[in-house]
C-alpha cells in the first residue's frame, strides 16, 4: 500500500540555520504531496503542496519539490526562526482517493 | 477560511464511560476523518466518512464508532472508554474531489482515568 517515510527527529537547529527534512514516498499512480505543520497544542495546518512531478510548493520561506524519479519531497528552509519550532508531517493523497497518508512526523526545535 | 471545530480542547473521563467527541465543519465538505495522534506513532486513521450516513473503518477502529447524520457534523464515540484511549484526537475534512488537502480542527486531548 501507499506509505510515507520521513526522517526521525527531533531536529535541533540554531536560529538562521538551514533546514532539510527528508521525505520519501511509495505510491502507485500520481499522488499529490503535502507538508503539514503542527504548532504546540494545535491541530495540523497545510504548509505547502505539489500536485505533479517537478512542481515546487512554497510558503513562509519553506520549499519542497516533487521528485518523481527519486519519489521524494524534501522540505527545506534557508534560515529558520524560533517560531518555526513545530512538528512537520509529510503526506500524500493518491489518484482516485481522498484519504491522506501521513509520515510519522519530525519535531523541529530552533534555539535562539 | 475553512473552519473545523472540535467541541472540546481537553476532556477527562472515567474508565467505562461512553464518550462523545464532536466535530463540525463549515465548508460543505463531503469527506470527514477522525485520527488519533500518539507520540512516536504519528497520526492513525480511526474512521472516515465520504457522505452523510456513510462510514468506513480506518486503520484502528476497534473500540470506536462514528455517526454522521448531517453533512457538517461527524461524531466519534468511545463506547466504553479505556485508559489506552488516552490520546490527542484530531478531526479533519476535505472536499469531495480527490487529491486535495485536509483541513484540521484544533484537536481534543482526552485523558481516561
């Protein structure tokens, strides 16, 4: 079945450091790919998405590119802030479906 | 903006009680979902619904049931609460079209004592 694998955390960075959170997926068909963010004590909210190969999703300085050849959707940010501390989930929805398949989540801590 | 509202942020219930978690969405979405979130296990799908009165089991339906009598409301029911159901519960909704993102409520942290 479809699945999403993302790097285990926690990831601890200093403010202004470069962030990469790796995500790979297994899916038949042509899924849409998503990154969600969960701030402490809150539900998940969509951070960015990409719907086809080579699409780049971006929001709030975060970027991720849909790489079909490597089945990856890595999240990057050039300069993190303390306010970026949260849990990040990589996810997919596959063709013909509406259920979201989530990765396990990666907790990010950013130190001032 | 889409709004998904869960009836409680925090609940404390006793073992054996019947517990109702309510979720309401205001964007006329066809699909609604209940997840539980536990440390180290990510999000696990309990039940989902793609239409009024329709429901499908997710990955971990045991000990739970759901009700969807109106399009905007999706209820999760713990028939007889147990301590291993202490968790964060997240409701979500999405439009009927495929390949779209889900919109989440703020979560209900349930503690069963």
